[in-house]
C-alpha cells in the first residue's frame, strides 16, 4: 500500500468518524427518555403544576431526579401543554413571595415573567399558536381591555416552569403552597353569544 493511499484512507476514516460522532451527539436529545420535556408530559392531565422540588418535608424527593442541585430556597413546579387541545392558561394570584413563570419548548426557554407583571394581584398567561392568537384577536370585544398576556409558542408542545422563592425558612410551606395554587388549564373556545343555554 502506497503512502498516499494510506493517508487518503486515514483521512476518510477520520472524516466519517467525525460525522458519526457529531450526528450521535446531536441526536441524543431526540432519543433521551429522561429529559425534562418528556418528564413534564406527566403533568398534562393536571390542573396545577406537578411538583418537582418542594421545600417542606416530604416534598423534596422528586427534585433530585429533575434538578441535580436544587436550590434549597426555591419551590418548583411544571405544567405541560399540547396546543392541539387549545391554548393553555396559567393563572395565579401573587402574594408576598417572589414568583416567576417561564415557558419552554423542546429547544429551550422562549418566555419568562415574574410577579412584578401582575395586574391587580393576578397573573394570567395564555400560551397559544399563531392561529389561536389570530382567532383570539378576532373574538376580542372592541373597547374591552384583556388582562391576559398572550404568548405565541414556537412549537405546539412545551411546558411552563413555576418557581417561588422562600427568603426565610419559615416561608417554605408558603412557597410550596404558592406553586400548587397556580392554575394550568386548557382554554376552551368561548360559546357564541346568544347561542348558549338560557335559564
């Protein structure tokens, strides 16, 4: 075997090995069964966040599987959604503890908000597709101001992460309760006016 043929074969082998390696690394998230996106799907049937890290006794066990080093002062919950079922509404009344909600698709976070954006103590987020957003705009009544924060999702499936910070150990139970008090529901289409049951 000549030296040039050996170098060509070695170069081809290295290029093929590099391509296979890169393709494998990039494909891992698609085939992983224990990623956050897949785990969050367990909360699709709930109307409140699935607790993934609690601060009081008996609530912190699930966080270790989700979060390698969970923050001991942050209670965390997750709500999964599938926009084929309709827009997802995340609603809560804010309290004295700092609360944040972030929206995630498989590719990562695409929206985040804190309790500072609350209107009259309430935070109402509606995650929807572009078509659902256009329909909601068309159905808006002229002159009425919506309290909803409408968010157009980049993908039909995703999840919301709710975090509440307990500044003091005595606030841990309040933080856990605040996460569980968040409502995650599917918005059903509004009935046409005058068409519903009367009486």
